[in-house]
């Protein structure tokens, strides 16, 4: 173990999409930084808001860009019907219209898929239900010019040439709107700790991030974090050695390496976590299912504390890395599930079957999940700071233009 | 029983092995699985000690390069269906030390990458308040292909010159230097030349062309290097003919 | 940490492993022949300077079956070298006209055309 002494720390470890089984996120997006800050006493804010992107390739979760719909691609169900018109997103113009149909927001499109699935109008595949994304009408030339990557990915990973056939797609976990609670200068409540990017929640993405805002966010808040941390470091003394905290970290690792074999493994616990998140904390959520998830996660966290390593070596031990990542994911997942359970309304990417309306009177608030060790987190709330844009009804389709 | 496929994976554990050996694993065969899926199946179900790098599973992060049946490849973009009925031999990328199993030590590359100053060195520094450095789409097209590099190192594994001289700066780093040299906003050609036009730089390349053949992102580093050779020679000639005029 | 990175040696026959390395090695070999041919021409010049007898001996050796075989081999290698090199020229010298990339086939074609022109000029010169 190596101890770093720093005057200021910036966390920039990205999202936590990997707590779900079907995600566009890379293997590194395991919420490590979120868990670190959370365990150190910084609340995780708005964790119930997890974005599903409507068009992922079945099996791999590879993202098919919004651009394919921006150029004029359409979504159809098993009957070849542009189903989005049934969900207040019409009229179904033949060509793209802003804020309507296929250019509606990600949360609405993913929710429409769920409804189609309930109605039995999606298409069954070995990798789950899908609908079809049809970009054939763009023609080969335009597809090659504007969407070469879409063609390449679809050909390679699902064996479909979008010039001649429809691409199977389904909603896929894409972006963690919530994260480490920071202010507008990226400072967390813990002195000397800053966070920026997808791991943080400055709160510019609300309950449903708009496409492309994330890259703008990391450029702006990355710079702010750098400046804020440098400023802090300049005006504060270098801390002493970690002492007790360092010893405790070392002891935790020793204990992990020393656990006896048998029973659970990283992959078995991770699968159980993935399954409960997908089935019970996905696009639509309900009281019973969320309670069930919270219980399952509590059980998994208890089992995790006894889970042995299968690889006890010291060089590039990826079993150890995955075990640590799993611990982070379990903590972050329980913050997510608890926050979702307590938000009794539907807002953006958080949809509750029993509370279908947005409830500004009670929930125009940020949730804050605070770490309680082995027990589930406690949830508190904080007012939303409203400056220029006032909260209004979200209107799409014909009514919006 | 459903169909299976055999993987022969190079294992090397520095704490217990004096040298690498192969280990066989039998995994389910799936038409839409890539070699990386098979490795993940092994890690999750058969042998948690197998070590390798990966992240995106969609050929964009560049971390999963391996030698697959003798050819440098991204394991997330090598489909089992192309090896059906054969044994799939998976080894770490050539020309790099093996840290463990399929994991290579890539420090040498990181150093080379930094040495070519792969960032914009503006012709004239201007303050933030003066606004952006503008560029037209046409000016961008000139170097666009060289921005596609994902640092997967397949080209280093394919290049025999890297095998013969480990100090050769190599395809990806030289292609990236070229990318910045071609950028209309950049004025760093001379600053990069010290490394790029050195003996360990472009002149070590004998235009084998293997780098461009294996590159999964069609960066074509061989082309970048030959172009750099030509412009370096032209620059040298100009200096010779008009002493003092250039620079 | 007990790191102990394992370094693999490059084998002597590394170039046999891959067809692409073999064709590269052939291209490298061709330069040897092209070089030898140039050296031979230089020897011819020296012989010419030494007087008619020396020159005649040189020409005789050049027209012997062995000499002809050697020249044919050189020709074959030179053609192989030129063809493979021309095929690579669009990479080494990409051109843009009015912002659009010039198609590779045009660049390669221009090289063949230049080759033809130079050959014709040389042949005409030789005929005179
Ligand atoms: C497929 C896909 C397409 C997207 N397309 C767009 C788009 O078009 N426009 C847009 O605005 N947004 C897009 N997004 C979202 C956007 O890419 C991400 O939100 C953004 O990249 C997050 O940046 P970040 O720097 O916060 O984190 P990341 O880019 O995720 O980087 C986190 C880094 O931290 C490292 N790390 C993690 N844990 C640890 C640890 N414990 N120790 C050390 N290092 C660690 C990781 O290795 C990684 O390098 C897309 C996302 C995906 C997945
Ligand atoms: S040039 Fe191509 S092969 Fe080389 S590192 Fe970049 S993407 Fe990989
Ligand atoms: S896993 Fe990212 S390139 Fe293969």
C-alpha cells in the first residue's frame, strides 16, 4: 500500500452504470469515487435518477447514437408501427421534428418502450425484448457519411446492415445523474475534497440529462475543480500522515486476503446485484419491488463482508480490483434504491407506478443519501436552488412546437 | 451438449512461474461472442485468477489488445465465429514485457507518447478573452483520421522494427505527432522534430506497413510516418538551399 | 510488490511467422539486387574508361547466359520493387485538390505515367 499525502483531492471517477447488468458504460464505471466520498461522510445526491438511453444494442448494450434519430431514423414496434405517437409524442411526421416522436427526451422514449413491452408489442430475442430502429430511408450514402459508426457497430455486433435492415434496440442504462454532493465550485461538504464530472452532482442534469451536456459539464467543472483545489492547496497546510486511518485501510485489506474460501464470489454477488437492480429498480419502480431490492442489497452487503478472494496474489490482481469495485457498487446501489424508495412521485428518469404525477409541493427537492456503515443509508432532502428557469410542465410532440 | 470452443491462453504469474505457459479452457460457443466475452466467462465461472485488461467492449477504449492466433487484435472486436472449429490461442501483445498473463507493461509507450508533445502548441499564444482558435471543417478533415487513434498498441505489436529496436518511437506516437503538425492551429512542428526526426523517430521506420494493416481504427500510421519523412526531407533541403531563411 | 515482468526474445526467424513480413523481406531483398545492378553499371563505366579491350570483355560477360540470367532477375526484382512501391504512394504522398482528397488510383496512375515517359525518353536516347 502506498500513502499519498495531499492538500486537496479531486474525485473524477465517472458514473456507476455497472451496478446494472445492461449498460453502455465501460467496466471501469463502478462508482468507486462515489463510494469513497460517501463512506467518508459526503452524501450522495439525487441517486434515484439513473438515465436509460432508448437505443442500446441487445446483448452488449452498445450505444446507438441519438444522431441516428436526429438524421431521421424511426422507432417501430413488432407491427412496424411508430408507437411513440401513442405516448403524447406525436404527430408522426415523416421527417424529424424537434421535441417530437423519436426526438423526444430519453426518459420518455425509454418509458414508452416499457409500456409497449407490457402490451406485448415488442419483439422477443434471446437477449431480451427489442423494438426496431429503422434508418433505411436515409440511404447508403448518408448513412456512410453521417453514421458510419452506427453501421459498423450494427454489422459487427448484431449482424445487421442498417442500409438494408432494421436495427434491434432496447433501453440501456447510460448515465448517473446523481453523485457526490458538491456546490457550484465543485466543493463537497468535506474540506479539501472536490468532485467533478459524472461522479459528482453539481446538479446541472436534474432528473434527466439532455444529450451532450455531460461533455460540456466535464470541461467546465473539471476546470473549476482544478482551480478550486489548487486554491485550497495554496492556502492550507500539508496534512500529516494518515496514521490510524492508514492502518485501518491496511487492516481491511489484510482481513480481505485472509478470508477462508468457499461460498460467494465476486461474480456471483455481482450477478445477484445486477439482477435485482434491473428487475426492481429500472425504468418503472414500485413500492414492493423497491423494498425487495433494498432487502436484497442489505443481504448482499452482509455476504460481501464475508466474501473470500479467489486470487490472493500481489501482482496485477484483478480479482482484488473487482472485489473492491463490487463493494463500491453495492454501497452506491443501496443509496440509489433507498433514494428511489423514498421519492414518492414520478420525475424524469424516476418513475413510480403508484405515484405517477410529479409532486412539486413535496418533492421539488434534492435527495441526500448518507452512509450509515452496515445499515442502509438515511435519506434527507434539500431545497432546489431555482434561478432563471422556473419549473414548468414538460411538453413534447405537437403541443411543444 | 451445446457447442463449445477451446481457448489456449498464455499464463504467466511472476510470483510462481519462471516463464509463461499455456492453459486450456473450454467455453460455450456463441455466434455473437467476442474473445473478450469468452475471457470474461472464464474469469466469472472457471478461473478468477486470469488477468487481462478491458473496459468498453466496443472498440473505443483501446485497453483489450491481445495476440489472437498470431495476429494483434482487439479482443472485444474478434468474434468467436471467425475461429469456429479451431482452437483460439490468446497471448499478450508482442514486443512488450508481460506483467502477468495477458497484461503487458506499457510504460515505454507512455513515455514515447509524451515525448512527441501530443497537444496543440499554438502559433501565437492568445489570452482566453481573445476567443477560440477557429478551424474550418476542411482544415479539420486534413488530420481527422489521425485523431482516431485509441492507443491500443496493436501497431507496436505488429511492427518488426519495434521488436528489433525498443527505443523506436513507433507508429501511434509518430502518427499523433503528425496529427498535430497538420493542425492549422498548431505551430509546434519544430518543437516535435527533435524526437520525431531523430534516428529513433521516423528514420527507424522501414515502411513495413504492418502497423496500418492491423490498426482497428484505420489511422494508417505508416502513411503518417512516410509523410513526415517527406516533409522533414523537404525542410532539410530548404534549409540547405536557403540558409537562414527557414525558421 | 513482487513484480517481475517477463521479457520475450525476438526470434531470429520472426519474419517467417506472417505472410506480410515475408513479402516485406522480399521487398527488402529486391533493393539488394537493384543496388548490385547499379554497382555493375558503375563497373561498366570504369571498364569503358579503361579502353576498348576492357569494355569488350565487360560486354561479353554481360551477354553470357549467367549475365543475362542475372539481369533478368534484376529486372524482375526492380519491377516488383516499383510496383509495390507505387502501390504505397497514395499513403506517402496524399494530395488534396480544392480541399478534396485526390483518389489513390490517380496518384498511382501518375507514377506509372511518369515511369512510362522516362522509359520512352531513355529508349529514344539509347536509339540515337
Ligand atoms: C457510450 C457512451 C456515449 C456517450 N456519448 C456522449 C455524448 O455524445 N455526449 C455527452 O455529453 N456525453 C456522452 N456520454 C457521457 C459522457 O461520456 C460521460 O458522462 C463522461 O465521459 C464522464 O466523464 P468523467 O471524466 O466524469 O468520467 P470518465 O470519463 O468515466 O472517467 C473516469 C476515470 O476514472 C478512472 N477511475 C475510476 N475508478 C477509479 C479508481 N478507483 N481509481 C483510479 N481511477 C479510477 C477511470 O479509469 C476513468 O479513467 C456518453 C457515455 C457513454 C458511455
Ligand atoms: S495507430 Fe491504430 S493500432 Fe496504433 S495504437 Fe492507434 S488505434 Fe491502435
Ligand atoms: S474493451 Fe475497449 S477496446 Fe476492447
